[in-house]
C-alpha cells in the first residue's frame, strides 16, 4: 500500500457573488519562498561559451575577481569540469567610518558533457582579465573497428 501526500486547496471566495479572493495567491507560499533584499550581494555565477569546430572545442568561462591559482580544470573523457574559489569583498567608506561591508566566500563550478572525448595531453588553458580560455582538441582514433568472423 502506497501513501500519497497531495496538497488540495479550494479557492476562497469573497462574500460578494462567490468570486475568487484576489489576495489568495498574493500570500500563498510567502514564507517558503526566498526573499531578496535590495542591494544584497548576489552569489557569483560562472558564465560559459562552448564552441565546436571540426577538431576541437573552444571554451570561454567568465571568472571575474578570481585568481589563476584558485581555478581547477578537470577533463575526464568527454566531461569538462571547471571550479573556482571565489573571494569577493566590498567595503564602502565615508571618511574613516565604514558604512557598509559585504563579503562572499565560496566555490563556483560547472560541468559540461561534450559529444566527443578530449585529448587531455594536447589541451591548453589561458587565464586573462577574468576570462578562462580553453582549447580542447578532440581525441583522434575513437573510430569503431569492424571484426571479421572466422
């Protein structure tokens, strides 16, 4: 026997003419949704462009404010993984008095599964002005082999 839990709610109606209450959806789930406050620092994200040519993939990943030493690139067959430690600090001063200080420390990562395996030995990486550029040649020789039956 399987127990199923389902949420069922009937729309509340106003006293006038049995119309649906216009404020019902306004507060439904208010306390379970994340609330965003203005001027809060957003958690950083990594934006990526992946382009494919005949023999390689080119990847551009935006990592503003990240040091080269804090980036890790892993290639496993046809899976590319990029991760980075992010440390962002922002402090606003007026004279010698600190008015606001915001900090974010964390890790961002992305993984992409490509159509072809990557030749790890020939892959290159370059990091400049907050952009990681990867040249990922496709592995050659992954063609199928037909067996003759004796």
